[in-house]
């Protein structure tokens, strides 16, 4: 018993000594934290003063204020790039005395070639020149650079890329037009700039969390994670922590514009800045399609009226666009069709889109391989980085416009298909479901689907409609897309930017 008492007393003494040691370290730790915080503050202020001198020197040479857009993929051919060029055109027309800069990571092209590409793809010509700042480290925001923890890696990479942009040129107003929210605090607190953002798609969303919680395999949720409850739980915790940091970064924005009702809901939940956030629908080139007559198909009735029915998809070759679903659904449609007039030989699938990098090029090769595997190579055509005139021609000739992206933030391609007179078949989620393929004055504007079977069934239904029934849907769709025109975008965008631009002049 005496031995036990001695052991217990010795343990009590050890615990008391440990508590006293920890308590004695509290005050030094507080002092150290204060010193480190002070050093960090001085470092930030020193960097900010250095960058402010750079801007002051620029203004001494050229007194006009400068607005800079951060768009590392500005030479790509997607809807986000159309927003960029329309935004620049609107601002240049409204504020001719303001200079404009675009931070881009594109290499192997000149600024003149980038502008020429914008005119060819989007039919957009800027009224005044812009300056391009070519960034060297775009690889830091490439998803392929981060096989694991991709969201965190790309976000951290965007901060370094943003630092490269800021040190290359210090603007008066910074606009993130591509969704790199983690660059906002860099430009606001280090560069002393006013900042704004146009959000196409939240980097993380509650829908992504639900996919992981429910352990559903998707392009951003690998099979080995969805099959493991512990890994799924860890990924949920990772997403929750990332969502908190993402919200803090996004809340730095002075003005927040989002492209759809779906995006608005997620950004309000994450960034918590309702007074500074509003919907600005992206510009869709509907005017160039409005003079195309829709009555041409009414000459006959039934599926056999036309020798060929083309089903056209418009969208960049990114994994989330889910071109695999389009090809597989098309194969099921062909299986349901016989041979002869109006059968499978009268159908073709045309995939139109832009490739941003080698990863997208490799994805096209994979899709071609899938076509060969499914035996539909002769009925599927790929058209990459096509000029606007060719895109317009394909849409005008198409019977069905196809879209398969789950939770598409908006869907410019969907709007263009509707304006061109195709019968749209879009994914039953996101912007197409909430904002675009909705009834217009009580009339149907298109179809929605969410699986291979439902897509194949919907395509079969559309093709079986009489030309007059298809014409009614096409008319409703065309009338409904006026709210997504370039003119509507210009008015909404300039209204949102007024509070920022007014302080530059």
C-alpha cells in the first residue's frame, strides 16, 4: 500500500509540474504571437507601400486610371471568355478615358492574335486597344498539377499567380472574371486596389458536399473515395474547411456579380455579402440568330421530312461537360432506330467546342476512342475551336441542341441553341433548369433529362414530333432568350460596375 501511495504522490507531483510548465509558457506564447502578428502587419504594409509606389509612378506617366481583368485562359473559346470580351467592350464604350489590362497565361500568341480570335469566335471587336500582361506560371492553376487536393492546390496556386500579376502591374481596379476568389485579398490588401468579381461557378458548393456525403461517384469524386466511408467523411471535412476559407476570400470583393439563380444561392450562402451581390446574366449572341426564319421545316410532316437530323452540342471539352453521356445516349438512340429513311442513318451527333490545353486535347482523343468502342464513329463528328460563322451554320442546320452538364452554372450554349432555332435538350439541373429552359408565357421552350435513358427517350420524342409541334417549341424558346442578349448584359453589367468605376474617374 505504501508503494502505491508513493507512486500516486509521484504522479501527482509530475502532473503539477507539467501544469506549472504549461502555465509558465502561456505568457511567452502570447508575447511571441503578438510579435509575429506585428511583423506580419509590418511586412504587409511594407509590400503595400512598395506596390503603391509602383502605381504612383505609373500614374505620373499616364494619369488615366486602369482596370485589370484576371483571366488566365482568355484565348479559350468558352462562355467565360465571351463574358470577358463583352464586359471590356461595354466598359470601353462607357468609359473611353480608362485604360484596360488583361492578365493572361496564354503563350505562343500575341495580343493581336487573341483579339482576332475573339472576333472570329464571338463576333466581338473592342473599340479601343487593351494591354495584355502575359503570366509565366499558369501551370499553378492547372488541375493536372494537383492529382490530390485539387481545389486547395489550384486555389493556393492562384494566389501565387495573382502575386505574379500584381507585381507585374498594379491596377486601380481589379476584376476577377474567371472565379479565382483567392486572388481577391491579394489585390485588395497588398495592392490596395478596389476589387470586383464575376462568378461563373462557385469553387465549392453544397451540391458537391451532398455528392460526397451520399458517396456518389462523379468526375470530381473518385470511385475509391465514394466506396470508402472514412475517406468520404474526411473529404466532407476537407470541403467544409475549404468552403469556410473560400467564403472569407470571396467576401473581400466590393462588388459581386453572378451569372444565374443557381450560382446566386450558393454564393450568398458562402460569401455572405447580399448587399453587394446580384445576378448579371451572361451575354449570349442571340441577335445574329434572330433573322433566321423558323418556318422552313413546316413543308411536310413526320420524321422523314429531312434527309438528316443533326444533334449539336456546344461546349468546351472539359470533364464536367460530360460528353461521354452525350455519346452513350446517342448510341442508345441509334439502337432504338432501324435502318432506312428516318432511321439511324439519318442521324448524326456534332460535338463543337474549344480545347484550352493538352488535357482537353487528350480528352477529345478519349472521346473518339469511346465512339469507336461503341461503334458510332461514322455518326459522330468533332469540330474544335471553330469560327463563329461555322458554329452558327451548324446550329441553324441542327434539329436538337444537346447539353449534359450536371449543375451547369448558366449555359450560354443552351441559350445559343434556343436562339438558333434548335429544340434544346438540357440537363435537368442548375441554370438550364432554373433560368433558361423554363415555360415562356405558358408555352414549352425545350426538354430536360438527367440520364442516358432519359436523354435517349427525349431525343426520340423530339424527332417524333411533327414539324409544326417542333416549330411552336422553337418559337417559344427564341422569344424567351431576349433577356440574355448582349444589350441586356451591357446594361446590367454597367449598372453593377457603376459604384466602382465612378470612383476611378
